[in-house]
C-alpha cells in the first residue's frame, strides 16, 4: 500500500538527543528543504521495482528515501513516530545519552495546513511506526505545534 496522507487525531512523538537538540537551538529543524527527490537509473541507493519508487522526481521518492536514511536523503520531512518507546530510543541515541521527546497532536498540524504521512508497507524501517511531517517552505516546525517537550534518560 502506498504511503498515506493521514487524517484524524493522533499524538505523535519525535525523539532527539540532547546534543542534536542543542545543535538545532531547541527547535525541530528538517535536514533539507525539498519535499521531492529524484530517482534515476544507476543510483546505488535506489531499488526500482517497488510500488513506491518512481523514475524521476516525486514526493513519494522523498518519503521512501527519507525513511531509508534521513541523514543521506535531506528532505523537508521530520520523522515522528506513533510509538513513544521508539521516540525514547531515538532521543537517547540508542540508550547512550539523555534526550528530549517532542509531542505533537496531528489535529493541530492539520489545522495549520501541515501534511503528515504514515509509512508504507514497503518501509525500510517498519518497526519505527514512522509518521513523516512535511514542513516544506519552513525552516522549522513552529513551537506552537509542540504540546509537550520532556527530557528522557537512558535506562540502565
């Protein structure tokens, strides 16, 4: 099933390490500005033949490649999760340092005209329960969308 534009109310979470949060000035900043990426023949990071990769430039490519490796595929998407425990794992940098969890309500995103997408059946990291929030045209997700930001510590 292709990725889906979500509707309805849900709480979603983004885990960020203390060091990354400091680097970003305590803000939710995307790694890029583009909500479309190009896939082309000969690209070592792209496998054609899936139902989500399209030849050429598309938003579907950007979402799929962001899920595969967001650090290599810089997009306007922010990775959130519907699973608070997954956010904790990312926040503590795989349980090695303190972090922050940002909590957002999807109803507020919708009211603000911000699109968000649930992952696909072909997601590279399906266990992350990833929700992609597209902040295209913005440099950061406005603080008003954050319901709560709380610190978490690594577990023993």
